C-alpha cells in the first residue's frame, strides 16, 4: 500500500529524469512535429496536385503508414535505417545510426502520414475563390500555395495540429521498446535499479498527465479564440 | 545491400518447438485479434456509458464523463499499461495484489483491459459528438411522446447516434488493433512481439517484419471492407450516406 511510499527516490532521480529523459522526449517531439509537418504538407500537396501518379503514391504511403502499429514501425526503421544509410553513403557495411537519429527518422516518417491528412483537410477547407483569385492576380502555383493557401490552411488547422503533437508527445514514450532513455525510459531505469516501480511509474504518469492536460487546455483556449475571430 | 535474404525461413521449425516460424507469427496474429476483440468490447461498453453521461442533463454525470475522458486521454497508453501491470497489484491489499500477480495470462488481461479503457475515452468522445450532432428536436420529441430519459436514449438518440458515428468508430476499432502492439512491453506475444522474437531467433529481421506488416495490412483491409458493408446495411434513409 502507500504506507511505504518513498518520495525521496523520486527527488533523487529528478535531475536524471528531466535533464536526460525529458530533454530527449521534448526534443524528439518538437523535431518530429516540425519534420512531420513539412513532409506531411508535401504529401498533402502531392495528393491534391491533380497529378494522378503523384497523388496515388502519396495516398498509398499515408494509408500504409496508418495501418501499421507505431511499435512495428519503430522496429522497422531501427533495423532499416543503417542499411539505407549504407546505400546512401555507399559504405561497405551498414552504418550505425544513433538512437536519437533513428527514432527521429521513425517519428517524422510516421507522423507525416497523420499530419498530411490534417493539412489536406485544411487545404480543402479553403474556398475555391481564393486560389482562383490568386491565379487571377498572376501568382504561380508555388506562390499561390506559399502566400495564399498554406498560411490559411495552417492557421485553420492549428488546434488540430497541436492536438496531434500532444498525441505525438505521448507516443514518443514507445521508444521504450528500443531501451532508449526518454522520460519513461529514464523512469523505468531508475525503477528497476532501485526496485521502486510504484513510485516511478506513478510519477511518470502524473508528469505526462500534467503536461498533456495543460497543453490540451491551451488548445481549447486557442480554439475558442480562433472561433471568435473567424 | 549485404543482407542475406532467406524467404524460406517461414517454413523452418522455430526454436520453441511450436511448428514453423510461420505458425509462430500466425499465433501472434490470433492473440492480437483476441486481445483487440476483448478490448473493443470493453471500449464500446464503457465508452458508450461515459459518452451518454457527457450528454445527460446532469452536472455530476457531465463532470464525471469529462474527468474520465481527460484521465484516459492525457496519459500515454504505455504508461497506462505499466500502471495496470506493475503498480495496481502493489496498491491493492496484499491478498488481492498477490492474486492479480499470479493470474495466468496476466499480460493478456492487462492488455485487453488497459487498451479497452484507453480506447473507451475515444469512443466516449465520438459518441458524445454523435449525440450532439442530432437535432435538438429529437430529444424533445422523445420527451413529448412521454418517453423517459432511458427510453429516449434507447429508442431515439442512440440508434441514430451510433449509425452516424460508424465511420469514426471503424477507425477507432483499427486503432484498437494497432494499439495492442504496445502490449509487447508487458510481455504479450502478439503479432509484433512474435515478429520481434522471430527476428531475435533467426536474425532474419526484414522477412519477419515484412510478414507482420502484410498481416496487419490484411487485417486492416478485412475490417475496412466489413465495416463498409455494415455501414451500407444500417444507413439511415434520408442522410447523405443513406439509400
């Protein structure tokens, strides 16, 4: 029971948990969200480009990624990336990629599929008159996207994009399967070293809960602000 | 690529003595489906109750529904599984904790319940949205006809709401199947877990993961097709998806 709950083990582990673990988790989340957004937008543009083949490829990629469990994708890339690296650099043997790089590539490729669906909805939510007006003004396709369509799509979809990033933040905990020291990995290492599973896992749960709660509260406020302006 | 491909590996006997490597993967697939099915039943039942609570004209029920959804949505699934698997038995009275720890198939039950409750929050949100999307008049008409609140939900609101949210429920069901893979961390040998152990035994990484990938894609295709039939079958006349 909670009688022999040891708060001190948490206090002692705090620097390790946050400097090592949380830094990894947050860096991975931020970079993966950014990369996923860029690739996702590219995929969405491919799908909406009107070029059959390009749209087909992007659609297949998105459907493929979305029907696989993230854990399996993490394993896939963990083993595949060294071989891709070898192929790209022409090295004689599979190159070793760090844990961080491997998981970053995984999450960018995986999240791109989800971000692309969000951006596609965002782009489609823009009224047809907008790109029509842009081309009437003599803007090229690239300029239309860059100055007219994408800024609005991005803004309309901002709450959904942030919500997806919160999901991503929680999903990064799955790098645990590669024994990487992210926040949960750090908590679990301390838990196993000190035999304090209850304290460490409860603490990890509370930290994840607090961060996600604050973030989703922020999203709700943002949503109502955007709703008023529009 | 200097990787030794060996697609014949699937027909070689696995070191556990349970047949070939293919049998190993198929038993993993069966466990994935079993876990997902039980989890989905839990998710549907609890999710429906919580979703209804969020729409009831009662402050207390609303608040409970809100707290429930926030609780299960704001923690990673992996952490939730750890809480059920490692933490809960320690927090219970000694006898109950011991019983829980010695339960045969503990990873299976933990995974099914953990994934089920995790998904129930999502089902609840969908159902709330579905009920919310019905015109207000439906609820009022039910009351005007003299139906009680329970009857109103049973005969008027829920039959409509469930049919409206069928497409998002399909993707939540697919998510349930995919999420069972997280249970590899508590030692459940479902499809991803079996692919992983096949890789460890045979060193044929890419064959193992390719097979698992194909099996997941197949399951996906079957579910999507089946749900499309179901959608057509229960479609509401007069709605866009209706006849």
